[in-house]
């Protein structure tokens, strides 16, 4: 039997996803709903195969290897595995400067 993980969404990832879906829904509520389901499904599949995502290249270049990503073009689901949990940390548009966003969030997080 395969080991299963709990998938936990960080507040920042939830906000990212809501922003993406809100933006898409301006032009097409149907497409927004379909993208939402696709992103949710890919993330929930991490409960069985958490290591299927690749290490985030921009962070790896900085010596940071604990973050992985799944690509749902043009978005990137950034997550971290810890024990029996998968933490979804961000859902980012890869057309933006992802390195600055990630380094800002994961290296020098702002107090909330």
C-alpha cells in the first residue's frame, strides 16, 4: 500500500489561486472554473506522488532544494514536503519574475 500524505494549502497559495481564478473569470467564468478544478486536482494528487514535481530551478540555483513545483502552464504550483505532509505554498504565473517572488516569500518573508 502506498504511503499517503496530507495536502495543506498555505494562506498565500489560496490567495494566489483566488487571484488567478478571479482574473480568468473576467473573460470566461467557465474557463476559470475548469482551471480551478485542474489546479486543485493536480495539487490533491500530491497526496500519493509528492515527489513527482521537480525542484524549483530558481531556488536550486541559490542552494535551496526543499521546494518542488508542478507546472500547469502558465502557472507553477510551488510546494514543500515535510514528513507525511505536502504544503502548497504558492501558485504563480511563470510569465512573471518568479525568482524575485519566490526569494521574497521563502527567504525573507514579511511578518504577518
